[in-house]
C-alpha cells in the first residue's frame, strides 16, 4: 500500500463525503488527517444529508449540508453543488454534522430491526424520537459547538429519512437481523455495505474512551457484535423510550 508523504495536503482544502469513523482508530476523518498529515479543520469541509443517491439520480429535490469550521470554505463548496434539484445549506459544526451522520445509520439499523420484529408505526415514532434525544445529548458532550448552531436538516432530517426510507441500506440490513438472520447472512442478502454495522463499533469505542453511555446505540451494538437476541435487546429499548 502506498504511504502518502506527511505534506500531501499542504495548502490544500479537503471536501469529504465520508459518513463514518475510521474503524481501528475510532476517529473522524478530519481528526485522522490532522493527526497524520497536520491538516487543520479550516482546510476541511464535509457533506451530509438528508438525501438518497437514488433520488439525486432521479432529479428529485434534495437538500445537502456543507459543514466546515471555515465558513467561507463551506459556502464555496456549497455553491458548486447548488442547482435546480439540489438545495445546499451551510453549517460550521463539523463535529456535530459528522457524528450525527454516523449515529443516524446506527439508529436506522435499529429501526429496521424493530420492523423485522413486527413493531408498529407507533413504537417506531417513539423510538426515533428517543434516538434523536440521545443524539442531542451526545452532541452536548462531543461537539465543539453549542446547540444553538444545530442544523435540523442535517441532524433530524437525515435521521428520519434513513430510518423510514425503503432506500435505506441500514434499515434493510436491520430488518434482516430482526427477522432472525445472522449478521453474516444479512451481509450476503444485502450485498451492499450497511455503514451502521461498522459505525456501531466505532461509536462504542469512542464512548468507552470518553466514559459516556448511549443506551439505545449500546443495545444495537450488543445485538450486532455480541449476539444479543434482537427481541431481548428491544425489550430493553422499550424501557428506555418514553
């Protein structure tokens, strides 16, 4: 594997469409680039939803959020994507936007498990509401920005579309798990990457590092990585929801 020189990103800006955590280091991409290449947050911008590639390709109106601590960079990047079928929004909360994108995949996987277990729409709405509350408390702890910078489309909107949409790979993957498929069998059936599966382990490691608990995300991690029966796990989640 080619090793990049330390100065590879000198005087360059980076726009990331990655929604995930580096699995071994449990770092966001900007954190990894800073530690290994000296990239500053003001050189870095990221893209978040809510949108689906299928709908973008079909030219259905979609919204994208461009986040950077360097607001000028976020604005310039957003202008390159703005168009008749794409509306762009700018945020300065790169940590909140990225962590929300990671967590929504985990919660969407849980929404799929709930569907596979034959829970109804009422429980799913309560579940998603509590997932959003859990996400907000995590942002309080992890984000460098206060909550008055909260971007609803990037956080709540992305969570909703990923939990409800039939296009969602994570929801589909979770549905297989809820119906009794093993993780290995669900991977084969889906034949695509469900980011929430790997993200659940990354978030679990981060929470261990900062000594913080996410009750719903923790249960989903236990179902996926510790073979907890989905039915038992969701009985616990019922107790968390209000």
